C-alpha cells in the first residue's frame, strides 16, 4: 500500500471520527478532508473541485426552490388538511391515511419541506383530538424516506448517483428506474409503519405542554423602586441563583430576556423568574438579604394570565451545520439575532434543568422560544434551525387564522404545474433534470410565485457543499487506488459465497457509512468502491450502484443519520434509542428486499 493510499484512508478515518463526535458541521469536516488530500498532491485542484460542477447540484438547488414555492403557495398546507381530516381516529387509522400520502409526496418533492409542513399540522391535529404525536412523528419521517426511494428526484442521493453515472460514461437513471426495488421497499415499509410501529413508538406528551406545566412551578420576584439591587448586574447582585433555584428569565415591560446574561443590569419593575432545579417545586427563596425585592407570585402559577396577544411560543430544532452549533446560549444571542427568548431546552428527549446561559448547543437540540408575532414569516427559511410550530406558535386560534389567510389561487396552480412539468420532461427524456429544474424556477420567478431572494434562501447550501466535497473525496479514492484496495478487501471476504454475498457486503458497508457521514457522502464514497468491486469480480456494476443508492437513503437507526429524523426528534419528545427500536426491524426488512430483488432486475 503506497503513501497516497495510506494518506487518503487515514484522512477519511479522521473525517469519520470527526463526524461521529460532531466535531464540526459535515460540510466543514468534508471540505477540510478534501483540502488536506489536495494539498498533499493526491489529486489536483481541478479534480478536487470537479464535484462542485456536477449537474446534480444544479438540479437539487432548483428542486429546493420548487419545494419552497409549493410551501409558500399553500399546496402543502392543503395536502395536510386532506390527509389528516377533521375526525379523531385510532393511531392505525391515521397512519393509514398519513404514511402512504407522505410517501407519495416525497417521491416527487424534497422530503424536508414535506416533513417540515407535516410536523406542525400533526401536532395541532393531535392536540385537538387528544392523540399523542410521539406515535405519529417517527412514522412521518420514515414514510418520507420511503417515498424518496421510488423516483429520480425523490432524494438528493438519487440525483448524485445519476450525475456520477453520467460522469463515468454510464447511462443515467431514468425517472422511475429505482421504482423496481423502491416501490416494494416502500410498500413493505408502509405496512410496517401502519401495523407494527404503533407497538414500538413511545407514548409521550408533546414537549410544549410539558414545558407549560413546568412554567407553573416558576417563582416570580419583582424589583420594586426601593430595591438596593437596581443598577447592579445579575452577577454583582448575586441573583443568578438561590438554593434550589436558578434564574430562568427576566420580564421587562412585557419583553422576555432569556437566557439572562450575568452582566444584565437590573431595573425597577423587572420581574425575575426562578425555576426549581430538577423541575421539582420548592419553597420560595429567602429574600431577607435583598431589600426591595418582593415575592410577586409563588407556585402554582396561572399560565393563562401570562399569555400576551403580541407574543408567540415557537419550537425550533437546531440544524446540522447551523452557526449556532458549538456556541453557548448566551453567545448565540438569540434575543439580538431573532428577537427570541429561550424558555426551555430539550436534548435527546430530556429537559435541560440548569442555568441556560452556559449551555452549549448541538444539532438536534429543541428550543422553546418566546417570540414576536412576525417570527415565523421572518425566520422560516433560516439556515440555523427548523421551525416546527404552526404560524401563531400554536397559540389558541392561531392555526385557524393562519389557514384563513394563507396563499392560494394562481400561485398554487402555477407551482403545481411547474412540478408536473419537470416530472413530465424528465420522465420522457425531453430535458436533463438540471435544465428542467432551471426552467421551472424561471417560470416561478416570472409569475412572481417566489421572489429571487426567497429562492436563494430556500436552497440548503450546506447539503450542496457536502455533496461537492464528498464527490471530490470519492474521486481521490479512485485516483489513488484506495477504492480498489477497499473493493478487493470486500471481495476477499464475500466472493467465496457468490455474487449475492458480494452485494450484501456492499449493502452493509453503505449502511454503516450513511449513519456516520450522511447519505450524500456515503453514496459518493461508495460509488468508486462499487465500480472496483464490479471490475475485480467481472460483475455488472449497475446493480451494485443501485443498491448503494437505495441503502444510503435508508437511514432509520439514529435521529442524526438523516435530516427528517433530526426534525422530528425534539417535537416528538423522543429518546435517542427510540429510533433504533422502531427503525432496526424495518431496516433489516428493507436490506433483505434490496439483496433479494436487485439480482433479478439488474443481473450481477
């Protein structure tokens, strides 16, 4: 094994470790790995950046814009109304309506906006009908993943494979080619979600209502005009905590400040809210040492009294690659950036019961925010977090009002027509998917369905960077011979048992990679390995490539393996292990279907 091969394998190993421990965001880790390999001379700069010129990135970027237009026009809202209906049903009945519909939508739309629209609709519906949303949100994410297996545009992974096939001289994927295996996988998965998943998903209350119950335990202190602490900072006054309590937030003229910086100066009329450590009610703090500080309200509180017409409660989930990841809540300055006060935090389904100022944010953390009324419109497409609450923050009556004023009419029909046009042009081979997508975006802009600024914001640039960097790393593996070494190793382990065993080995390695480095990175890195395995064994490569494409999108075992899992993680009040419990049996079924069917459709 030469120096180049050792170097790239070592860099890839360190990249995998960095991704697994959440050292940096995926795009930063993979770009750094690509830069190190390029500087070392394993590949040229032109070879390193050729992935960023792949037509896949253009196609995917345009589809993000089309999905945003469908959301803004109200098409996804109306679809969710139709799916959920108005009557309360059993869990199985609602899953029977929900899951097939979500899979159908996700086959033709990026699944992120489908799930993003589905979360608040399901939570609002569950609240109204007294249905536990924890029974519905994992199936929502998995149904979206299953739909993505069925068409060329179902997920970015499929588009990556299409672009790589063309760049290596193969025929690209036809629009419905993956459906030969994808549809059987989707059908088996939907049966599992409807009839088996209700037995495995946890029964937990919505996180927002748990937070409201905990707010009832807050102790409220008021700073009167005679208080000796006026003009002092929280640190100087010694009011950051009391025995058994910590300062949760300050209310100043109906403006929330949370978390509270230690250098925040106290003013007359400030109301200080203290949370009991561990969420357990305790007696009120002793105030003898603080003249002019009076007990305004002792638990239990009346939450309804505190509701303000100009405020909303919103839930957000921190995105992978967000600027907020790695910063403390105090450093994040959510109040300055977004006008949002943090009133509660959940990680891995558990509430954080500690002073929040020094709490370090990770991808997947759920924050409950107290915001102004314009929050959703201003930050729905931010690169920092997924917004998983209805307009109005699910405040009473807000959902109904939002639906009465949502878009529709011309915009809705144009956006739907554009999507159908793209599907038709690509299905019949009239235009390449990238060209069809660009023309679709041009039509949306021409009819003012979406503005140019909104179109740019709707593109997930982090995903595009991950794809470009991963393709570059795959190219380095190919050029250096590292892909050939890995392929030969896999063949030595499996070839004695026949082509189907080789296929199973490729499936398992891809499945492991997709949980560590994202689905896009997995398929880009496995592509040259699959080609090497096929060449070494004298096998047809297409079946192996189809296998890695499908398996890379089957990320069901962890909440961080796929972005739709990350989106439902906090709102569903899930634990990390809930995804493995529900997803592993389904994962085994799907892998088995892939291994059994592929040799019949694409002979090895």
